[in-house]
C-alpha cells in the first residue's frame, strides 16, 4: 500500500499559501475539506491530520463515508 498521497489529491499551491498564512479562513476550510474528502490529509505530515481533526471536531469540516478517520490497529 502506498502511504504517500498522489499529486492529484493535493493542491500544492493552496498548501503553500496555507503554510505562508495567505489563505482566508474560508479558503483554509475548503482546502482541508478537499484533503479530507480525498483521504490525502491522513497521509501527509502529522500536523495536517491533527489540524483536520480539529476542524472536524469543531464542525468546520466533515468526514466523508468513504474515507473515515483512520484508527490505530
């Protein structure tokens, strides 16, 4: 199983803007919802998964049925 997200799952330009603090709150939520929907967020650096989980826990993003939050086995 490939643990790296594919390039098609990631909007690199938006991620760079996010890391530089250049995205609006709405754009951050949109970026993370797309990363969550693709499942890529759980295979990126740990910060992204933790940030996504915080957005989900606070009602800004939702988990899709086809890519649930990964659990440790």
